[in-house]
C-alpha cells in the first residue's frame, strides 16, 4: 500500500466512523468501508484507536512530533482495519 492509498483508506475509515456515530446508515451507493465498518470483526479496536487519537489531539499539529502522531494513527487504524 502506498502513501496515497494509506491516506485515502484512513480518511474513509474516519469518515465512516463519524457518519455511523451520528446515526447515519449506509445506503446502496455508499462506499465499501462505510458499509462494512459496523460489522467489522475489530470494530471496537478501530473505535478505540480513533478515541485515543482524539484524546491526544490538541486541535492543531504544531511540530514534527505531533504530525508524526497523525501518521502513526493513520498506519495503525488501517492496519487494524485490514487485519
């Protein structure tokens, strides 16, 4: 998986989490991640990973270490989703 694919998939996962948490339900034309996420066998781990990231997030990324935490989050959430 290249960097672009990683960014796109991690964004799809996060957007699907937000939509599901707001009570939206995937429709017929919804993307695969959104349709499958709620029934994913590691759904609770994916949610926990996102929660952990949000708890550490200060509202902005001001230095390299904070930006690295975003990259680490992206890799981790995709790894959980793909396993």
